[in-house]
C-alpha cells in the first residue's frame, strides 16, 4: 500500500464485515485502527478469549457517577468486531482511535464545555442527517435498508473498490451537508487524525483504519496537527472505567433507541453466519419456529416460500431476495395471510433474543463479580427473553433466589419483577418475570458504591434510605422490603427511624398507610424465619395510636373526597389488625368501629363501612344492623349522606350485593328509602348509587332485580308452575344422596 487503507463501514453491517475481512486479508496492514474509545485498548485481547461470545459491548462510566455511562456495542457481524478478531489472530497491533470516553462523558453536545440550557435545547431539536437515507433517495429507493441490502449486502467480490465508492459518496454528502447536524463529529475526527499521525510514526503508512463511512472524507482531508490540537484544547475530562458487558440483539435494534441501530439484527446475523443459500436456511428457521408454536408447516411450505421470495425479488428488480421478500413469502405461504404469526417471527428471528457472554477473566466491579457467582450458584442464568419463574419459599434454593431478586430490586437492579402467583395466594409462593437488559450492568456499577457483595450493598443501601426517609410510609415500605430480602442486619436502623417518625406523625392518614405494610412484613418474616419481634412491637404501637386518632379525624367536617379516602384507610387498617397478634388489639379496634358506626357526626360512607365490617366479623347482630340502617336511611337524613351510607355498607367488592340477596330485610330498607327519595334529590345521589350497584356481579344484579320485582319479603312464585325442571318443594331424598360425596370432598369422614 502507498498509504493507509481507510475502510468506511456501516456499523453492524454483515456485508461491511465480510468486506473488511477480505480487505484486511488482501492488504495485510501493519496495524489496525478502529473507531472506539482508546481507554479500552487493554481490554482488546479479551476478544480472543473462548469465553467471549458476541453480542457484547464496551461499557464506560464515570467513576464518581456511574449513571453517566455509554456503550459501544459489537455483534459478530459488526465490522469492528471482525477487524479486532482479524488483528488478534494475525498478531497485528490493534488500537481504538475515537475520542476518549473521558471526554465523551464529560463534554457537551459540541465536544466542548456543556452549553447553556437554551443552546442544549436547540441542539437536541436539530435533526441530524441520515446519510443512508439521502443516498437511497438519490438512487430512487424509498427504504434505506433495501438500498443498503442491494448496494452492499447482496454484492460480493468488490474488494477495496467498494470502500473507495462508499468513501466518494460520503465525500459528496459532507461537501453538501458539512458535519450533518452533529458538531461533535468535528472534534472526534480531529482526535482520529491525531491518532493516525501517531500510527504513521510508529508503523509507517501501511496501516488500516476501520471507521464509520461518514468519517472517511474527514480522515482523508489535508489538515494540520496545529488545527486539530486547537479543536481538542480545553475539552472537559472525567475519570472513567471501562469493561466488557453482555449485549443483546434486541438492543442493537433501532427501535430500542440505539442511534446506530439496525432494523433486523437477527436477519443480519443470519446473513453473516450462513455459509451459503441464506434464503433457504432462513425460511427453514422460520418453519422450525412456527412448528414449535404448533402451527402446521411442512417442507412443501418451505419450498414454495423460497420460490415465491425469488419471484418477488425478480419482479422488484432486486439482485437477491431480501428481508421484505422473504417476509412477504412467509406471510403468504406459511402464515396464510395473517400478521399474528408474522409478528412472532419478527420478534424472535428478525430481531432475536441473543444474549452475549463475557469471560470470567474480564475486569468488572466487585459487585458484578459477586452477582455472577450467585447467579451460577442458584442456576439463574440471565436471559434476554421474558421468563416466568415460580418460587416455593419452603425450599432452600427458591428462598435464596427470592432473597437475591429482592436485594437486587432494593439496589435498583430490576432484573426481576414480582407478578401475581397462579393457583395460590399463600405467602410461601412467589412468581417473578425475569429479563436481563444491558442497562442493568450500569445499575450494578452504580450500586457498587454500597458494597462489594449483593448482601452487603443491600444492607448499606437500606440503612442509607432509612436515614434519608422523611415520611412514615417510606420507612414502613422499606421495612417490608428488608424482610422480603432477608436483611435482618438493616432492620435495627430501619426500626429506629420508624419509631422516631411514628412518634412525631400526627396525621391519621399517614399512620393508616404505614400499618398495612408492617402487618404484611410480619407475615413475610414468619415465612422466611426472620425474627420480627421488634417490628411487631412497633406495629402494635402504631395500631393503638390509630385507634385513638381515628374517631376525631372522621368527625372533622370531611368533604366527600376526604371521607372516601378515609374509608379506604379504615379498610386497610381493619385488614392489618386481623394480621397482628397484639393482646386486646382486635377488641380495641372493634370498639372504635362501633363508635364510628353509631355517631351521626361521622360521614355516612364511613359509618356504613364500619357497620359492615362489624357485621362481617360477627360483632354486630343483624337486628342492630337493621336498626342502624333504618336510622341512616330515615327521612331526616340528607339523601347524599344516606347514599354514602349505602356505598360504605354495600359498595365495592366486599360482597355487599350478596348480603342484600340473602337478607331481604336489609334489601327492603334500601328499597323503601330509594323509593322515598324526592325527585329533586334523586339526580344528586344517582351517580353514587350507580357506582355502588354497578360494581356487583351480573348474577347478583339480576337476582336483586328479581327480588325487587316481586317485592322484598314476599313469598317466591311457585317454581313448579314458573320454571321447568324445578319442583315446588325440596326433594329430601335426592338432597340426602349428595351428603356422602360432600363429606368425602370436605374430608369430614377422615377427621371423624
């Protein structure tokens, strides 16, 4: 070579990757320079490690602020990855030459000092040039991906001439559009030229540069070192660390927000890996996926789809079938015109769920190393696809898995999200939905400031969160999370803060919000064998304070919205008290409810709910319930307050409709009140009544309608005359015949 070989590529283009490999084999350069952060030069030898499996990415983050991070993804079909592997296999020096990450993560949009907010907003609003879209439009294509496939991916054997042609095209674009809307490119290209000058001094002129095709004209340009140094002077700088991390095909997709992303990483990976007949091999993969989903696809479907894809390519004047032709053929032949299975193919194959791997020898933060060890011990392999995990907390391994996932959530690493368990509502069972995203590597790096192991970091984070908490609800939620995560070491600090805030909190709503979380925490502690005696003491004290503060708060002239909110707190506290074992607490709470149910100054919605809770607990006799309802629905009571009482007593999903079905005396009281409401007031209470009765199941509403049609308390019509298949009286002999079966189902015989 008479000068450096400038190989302008498309990031993550398999055609570019094959062309780069062929060009490097042809020119045999003395060194290979690649667009990427130079701080990662020491990490390049790991690319040859057998444990390194792309897609992977270089992660750079600021040491003091790990949230400021950037990724440089590389797939097996990325030209940069091919160049790295070629250089390592050939024993040729390989270097990164892009602007250092130390400047990138500290710089503003123009590569210099951060701009003021107005300039930053203007910069973000500017549209940046898509060079492929411009070239595709000039060639008469409406789809840049199709143009790139026809111009590059489907053409082989062009050699260095292809890179010269692409470089000339980019030179014309740069002449027309300058930096294309991103002024940072000027700074990056100045640094690349400086690195090329250093390479010329070290290796001579026979080196190769692999970079984005957009930068080739700038690297060819005749500029002085003085001018480039002037652009690089005064750049802000931060201390950064770099590491290899796993990446996914899904994150290579443009739809994920990745600026240099591609539309079909799975398809491109197939094109790069297929030794021959890529369309036939691709459609065979599609058939295998559809068969796994129980769709009827035969080899005849594959043959016909291959023929149709080839025909479509010929009709569309394309050199070879591309992704659009193959997908159209799949829709017509294998999917019978339906887009539903086609969406599955696009998700699983066109994009794909491939997740890379990084060798154990790669440098990582200590917390990441401990997490990897725990994942292997517990057989929890990170996967890019959604995975549902059922855990039985009575088993040691599943308990350890639950603790790990809860600790990671406390650290902000949301690898798993808890979901509703199927078939069981017991506290010994958990269901998680797991999905590993590359960004979680950044979250792990951020959490590394709290400790070197997952457990130690979670304890430190919980203690810090407890110290910083300002509201009682925050601390009670934190206590619950600590118990779920098995962090007994953090509980003393959390409970101290909890006791301090509870002593100062006079808002009954805040106290009522805090108690349910504490009650749940006690249940979780029982399941996990955690000592929760101190937590139980705090919860009992909190419940006593609620018992004292609740009646005055309910009588404080509440409006409708505030009364409804307080009704919700009464429900929550009632459920929490049922879980607490403090001596005399349930009786104390029942006395509070009786006081609320019998005081006229209390809003109707709260009085009605208190009466209902007492009735359900068996602490209120039906006769007394009828008396309270009669008072609440008497003519002297304002219609809105009476409607609120009905909402509190019979509203929601608490079985109020079923209660009215089985107690026609209460239904008669409601009916009598409703028919006596004045016409002028009826429209005011109608929305509340519709909300109350509209929440009932259709069967309950239908039964109530039948009861009201014939009149509550009236004898039912003779079933023998009105309904076929029903006798007027109960058949005692047939009823007795069912008793042995019921006894067997209930296990009563075994108990006897």
